[in-house]
C-alpha cells in the first residue's frame, strides 16, 4: 500500500495561495480552490483543521528523534517525502541519508536535507524497494508510511541496528474510495500489524515492540477533501489531476459529498495505524 497522510503538525509558514471557500460555498468554488493551491512535498498546512486525524497513542517523532540522537551511527529515512519530518530530527550522524520515490519530491527534499548533511537518493520503478546502499551501512532505519522490503532493510542495517516503522493499515481510505464509487487502489487486508511482524521475523529481525491504533480521519469540506486526493494521488488516480474530465466522471458522488459537508456534517474515514520497533541481531 502506498504512503498515507503524515501525522506531523502542519507547517506554519505555508499559507494557501487562495482564500478558503466557506463550507456551503458552491461546488465549483471548492473545485477551483483545490485546483489552485499547489501540492508541495507532504506539506498539509493548506488543509490544517479541515482534514483531521485522531491523535496516536505513541509519539513516532519522539522515538525517531531519540534514535537519531542516540549516537548509534548513520540514519536512513525511507520515503522522506519533501523531508518535512526528517529535517526536524537533527543534528544527524555523518553518513545519514534518505530515499524518495516520487520525482516531484526529490528537489524539495534535497533543498531541505542536503544542507543538514543528509544525502537524498531516488528509488523508482519496479525496484523501488531496493535500497541503493551498501550492506551494514546504517545504524538506524526510519520509515513512516513507506512500503519496505524487510530483507533490504535488514541488509543495510549493521548488526544491532534498529528499524522503526509506522505504517497505515490498508483499510485506510477505503470508505472514501467507496463513497466515490472508485475501486480501492489496494487490498484492504494486505497491510496489517500481524503481517508486518511476520515478514520482519521471517527476514531475521527481532521484534521488540508492536502496537496498533484504530484511528479515524475527518473531512470538513469538499475543497479539503479534493486537495487531499491530489496529495494522495494513488488513492483515486483518475481523480488526482482534478481535470474537468475527471471531475465530470465523479461529479455525482462529489456533489453528494458536498451537500453532506455543506450542511455542517463531516465525512469520516478509517485511518488505522501501527508501529513496529525491530532490530537486527548481532
């Protein structure tokens, strides 16, 4: 399953370029706003307070920061996006790096991370989960919502190295896809805590912690929902461009959602998460 919405706070210096329409503004105004406001990295500030997820019972950021500062050695961040989260965790050990598979994010991540001493490398195509690094190169591998190959993660970790991952359970987003009449882009049973723990153990990891959370995501207006689908372009690929043809194709369910949201209701989707801490044996 592809990446899911990050749960980091919105970036305060990122302002929307267009006034946010009122919840009961016209359908056309909401579509126009969602088209006009750029998507940059994984900066959620344009929809802050309008797409809201339940808080998690753990603090991934604090756990990741502790590992970066532990003195273990170089850190690798998988699927760094625009580097929004990783950039807040420094200073970084020498030799730290990050990967990113979506081409538009690469220059954003490099501008943000390279001045901090973090190399950003692309991963793409059918080999996206293959990591362009040497065996045993890192002491810590971080992964928030990025698909991973457990054998590759084990390979690039040094003996005793730690893997920290937070993942979106594959039930994430299914209600919204269903409401739009779109086929879910992934099997809702494909990514679970039990499956992740199993493949990590099979690869040779020792699993030290495994937790899950049955969270929800709330959409409060149509323009925020549409902009979210641009950010999460893999959820409903046909609609991600918000082209006139795409909007026309989904117009009936979109107008139904707009009427629901404009009346002051929320659209509530599932946003389940899980966390695993694993280590490579000595």
